[in-house]
């Protein structure tokens, strides 16, 4: 269990201009969610039998869970590599992962045509053990619960300060229990994402000829797994620098530089694996043919390479601005790869097309806004952010 001194509560106003804007976007998104459930999925989306998966799956699930892998990625360093230098980043990474995975699961419910049958997932007689979707669903659901348990020490630390003696005492007992058994949940927290992130790639293997050869490959599980890890490190850099800048806190430059070094190694290694795979499948020349699919491939690859190259400089690793820029590029490139795999590179046949409806788009915007809103509230109530220190540069805003 972490000590209180390692993390701190951000003592700022909860209701700010950004809070109001995010609340409005969230309300609009949830309005369209209400329309979806009362009037049917066709009332707010352009989904069809040819395109059963739109941006709710391509972004909110396939891409969103990768962006939510910060907790998983940092946990590998802290608990597998035994490097406690990165432990101060754990709680904020876990919180981001918790909301990301929780809202990804919610997006799946919105996307289900017969959502009332989702409870069959809890009934063993309906389990399809050979189904990749079943494995992903069970892993995501279980991992979300594990993330809550891994983050719960922050909640119990806050509750132990309650003036209610019974609540404080109960929180202390739960803290002791978690301190004793948390290692088992940590093991689950590393195993489950390894399983379902690779399976998100496996799901598109069965698309066969419907998925463009630039993205369809037998090693999709491996590519998706490595992809989620370097995105995870990059999103932790992005989140840490953004929160430091917005709240006028010290930048965690030392830890973030280390994450940058790991992210660049994984990202460039991923690019090498990807190009080697294209070469082995005799697809490399077509990937550079500069048609529509080639351009999308070049954009995603170029973003990842550029972000990684920026991180090759020691000077850039010490610069919050350069770290932020490189993290944005890697996240955009890595996320575009997943989006391309699920939407852009998918072609069900002649005569079919898909573009998100306004309601479909606003639901995604509302869910993302809700996630950011929850994060901003939690860091102001619970000890989540690393305790401030004096030897780092200070962020640029006190809003």
C-alpha cells in the first residue's frame, strides 16, 4: 500500500469553465443514448448488416481500450520489471484505465442490438468458449473490476480521514485486506489485458478478404498487443503533462523521460515487425503505392515514426513540450492503426458504405467528455496525482 506522502489531493474548485463545457457535451451525448434505447439503434446511427461495427466499436472499444492501457503499461514496469521509480504515476494511470475500460464496456452495451440479452454473459449455459468475442467480453468486464480494486486504496485513504468513526474504521480494515491480497489482483491486472488486447486483433483475422491486406495479417494479435503497450506509455506522458500544465503542478519529467525511452523502443520495434510482415506477404510495394489505403498506412506509420524519432534525443526527453508532442504523435498514429483495421481497411463489398451519423458521433464525444469529467473530479477528491516536489519545472496554468 502506498503511503499518503506519495500521492496528494488536488485542492481546486470542481466547477470550472471546462467542467461546464464537458458537462454540456456529456449531456448531449447521453441525450442521444436515450434516443438510441427508446427509439432503436437505427435512430442515431448509420450501422447496417454490412457495417455492424462503427465508431462505437472502432474507437470506443478497439482504440479506446488501447488508450486506456496506461495502467497496464506502467504496471509492467513497476511490478514485472520491479522499477518503483515509476510508482508515483500508477494511480493516475489506473484511474484513466478504469474510466476508459468502464466506458468502453458501456459503449458495447449501446452497440448491442438486443442489449437486454447482455446478462446471458453471466450464465454459463450460454457461454461460447470458442468465441473470441466471449473471451474479450469476459476479460474486459473482469479487468474493469480489477482496475477498481487496484485504484480503491486511494478511495480508502480518503475515507479513513472521515469524521464518521465507523466509516473510517471500515475503510482501514479494507485497506489492510487489500494490502495483503492486492498482489493477486495485480497479476490479474497484467494477465487480462495481455489476453484481450491480442484478441482484439484476432477478431479481425476472421474478416479475411474483407480487410485490406495492408492490415490483414496472421500476426494481428501480436501487433495489437505491442501497439497497446506503446500507446499506454504515451498516454501516461500525455495525461501527466496535460494535468501538470492545467493545474500548475510540477512536471514528472524524470519518470516521463523513462517512459519515453521505453515507448520509442517498442514503437520502432513495432514498425520493423510491421514492415517485415508486409515484405514476407509480398505486400510492401502496395503499401507504398500511394492509393487511398496506402496513404492511410503511411499516415499512421509516419506519425508513430516521427513521434519515436523525437524521443531519440536526450534533450527532447528532458523537455515537457517535446515529450508531449511525441506522445500525441504516437497515440494518434497507434490509434489510427486500430481505426484503420476496424473501419478504413474494412470493405464488406460493392455497394456498401459507412459514415457515422451525427447522433453516433455525439454519443462518442459525450462518452469521452464524461471520462475527462470524471477524471477531473476524482483527482480533486481523492489522492491520485503524485505529490508535488520542488526540483521540477512547474506547469503553465492554475485553472
